C-alpha cells in the first residue's frame, strides 16, 4: 500500500508554462486528508519549495535543488556544498555564452544557468572532469555534485520514515527525474513524460500536466 | 475601469491555515486572460513571492516584506534597508521572549519574529524610538522601517504604470493592509476582513478566504 508520494513539480504538477494545476492541488489535498504523506522535489530553490509547502498544504518534507537540500519541519538541511558548482559556473561564464539564473542567490548546494546558445555537450564533458554533472530540468540547467540527485532524496525519506519500497511512489516526467525511476519504489508518470520515464513506470496515466495525479491516486486506491 | 488589481495573500487568497484557494487561482487566471494586470503583496519573503508568481501565473510585479521589496521582470529591487530592523530584533531577543522567523535569512528590508509570550505593546513602543514600527500579519510580527508599508507598493505600481486611482483596486483583510485602504484607489475585501478594513472598503463581499475574488471581479465587471 502506498503511504508516501514523492512528486516532481515542473511538468508533473504544472503545465509547460509552469502554471500549477488546480486539479493537482485538489488531488494532493484529498490524499492528505486520507492520511497520505506527500513530498515535493524540484530543481527550484528551497524558499520557493517552502512557499509551495505552505500555500498548497504539503504535509511532508520538501526538497530543492534536485534533492540537494530539504526543508523538514522548519529545519533546512543541505546535503551537499555549493562551492565547486559555483566555481565551475564562474569558469564557464568566461568560456562560453551562458546566463546564470537570478535564483542562484538562494541556492545552497548547486548553481543554475540558462543556455544562451552555448553547447551543452561541452559544458557536460567539462563538468565531469571536476567531479560535477549537468542536469537539465527543462527550464534550467543545473550544475550538481556527484551523487546529488532525486534518488538521494527518495532514499532520505525512505530511511527517515522507515518505509518499504512498496510503500513509496514517485511521480515525475523528465530527465532530472531519471534517478528516481531507477529505484525499486512504485513509479508512475503523466502522458507528457519522456519515453525513458514511461519505460520505467509501473503506471502511465493518459492525463498530462497535473491532471494525472488524481488518475494515479485512483489507480492505486489512494483516493 | 479597473486595470490593475493588487492583492494581499494570507487571509485574502488563502484560508486561516494559509491554504491557497483554487477558486482564487482560477479567478486570477481568468482576469489575466481578460487583460487585467495583477500584483501580489505580502509580508512574506521575495523568493516565496517569486514562487507564487511563477506557479500561479501572476502577470504583474510581486512585493514581499509588506511592500519593502519588489520582483519586477526578473529584477529584485529592495526599497529599504534591513540593518536597523535586524539590530532591533537582536536587542529584543535579549530583552524579551520572542522567536525570530527562520525565513529571516531571505529578508532584505525587514526582520520578522513570533511572539513567544512577549508583550507586543512594549516591543511596539521601543520600535518607535528607533524610527521603526511593528506590524502584525496574523502569522508573524514584522519590524518595518518608517514609510515601509503596502501603500508604498501601491504608489510604486501607480507611478510605474501611470495609472489613475480609479484604475487600481486593492484587496486585503487585515492590519498590515490598512495603509492601502487609506488611499484613494478602489478598495474591496472578503467577509473575513477586520471591521476597520470593511469600513474603508467600497465593496465588501459576503464570501471569504479566496472565494471573494471572483465575486469582487464580477461586481466590478472585470469578468
């Protein structure tokens, strides 16, 4: 039985323009009323995740920076350090045409940028040399520490709440969700997910951009 | 004709537990489709306001710290300085039993705290001596600079977009909205507003906690 749902935000609870689906909000609130625990996990910064937790009424921990940092009961815990990531960002800014995200002022474990015509392949191969890696969350490119990914966050929840894999469900749609979809937990996705995510999913909804949440909950008898 | 709506968040778009009303989200999005400009203004920190702008799809500037700071087209502009406010917070922490908000790490123009049994009257009277003032936003107490209030933000919008008073509507419900309700703009409020806010309003909805938004828009022919 699913006790804990861990949901990606962009493209999973929102549409392409990042507008959050009111249907997804209603579904999450109904699940919470039924004693389901919900966590959100995103590439976004932790104060934005704090805002989502507050205003949507999320009852579990929320993770920012693709799993690098958590807000758990008013306590912020960064799992990684931002030093290497920002050093690499500064170097790349001089070498290629990228634009640092203005949200970097609130990042604690990674740096983010927009490709301004720069070649992502070059940046990716240079990052590996510094023990970093690059992940694209659709809206933004992120410079991450090795081991810093959403699977890290799912394992954190699993250990904190002493859950079995079969009690955890993850929902996501795109490349920065891949690591979660390689775990042995229950996996579901919207119709707008990538082919890779779909191939790894136990259930693929035919709904998209937030409307899949209620569909997935019904399929797994959570609602 | 109303061209620009400036909305408080807590208690105006949300319920008592700060859960945002999906009805308010739908109403704001419908207004925006009809070419209405919307700004949000709250005691919250600017990255939280950035998150609300992004995920709700707000098309105007968003203000944090009760009007002390704005996010306008990816540019953050603080109108005040936080030095005096934090100095006062540190002094009060030693003198009385208050609890600084963990969100203070993201504040740029003011400091916030929870009353932990401390006497608000004493804190208020001490603040005035330092040319500061204290405002209560229901969930939090804020140490503000003189002149830093929501009316300041409304006047900023008025001047930036060259609007007439009759083209601006403000909606709010509680004490930290008072300054906006002393302006000559159009004023509306939910049924859960304070008696003072109601007495200053041009229209008082009989709906509460977010459901008044569509009601107000219909009354003023915005929808």
